[in-house]
């Protein structure tokens, strides 16, 4: 079945069934990738070390958010 045909069929579903379909599809796309998690963890550690060693300029959250 083509993607367009599938979409047309899905649009015929009741709203609550479309929600369940969308929710299931979104959850299927939101699976963690251990490789990316490791890369981000390493980057966070590098940034924390740079901050603690004074090699990084720090901007207060209030200034960033304008609050």
C-alpha cells in the first residue's frame, strides 16, 4: 500500500483512532540511540570541565531567557 493510500485510509478513522495511530507512530520515531547519547554525554562533560576551568564564558539563564 502506498503512503498516500495509507494516509487516505487513516483520515477516514474516528478522531480517537487517528490519535492512537499518531501516538504510536510518534513513539516509534522517539527511540533512544545509545551512540548519540554517548556523544552528547561526552560533549556535556567537556563543556562542564571548560566551565569549571574558566575556559568558557557563562551567561546567566535569566539573561538568556530575558526574565
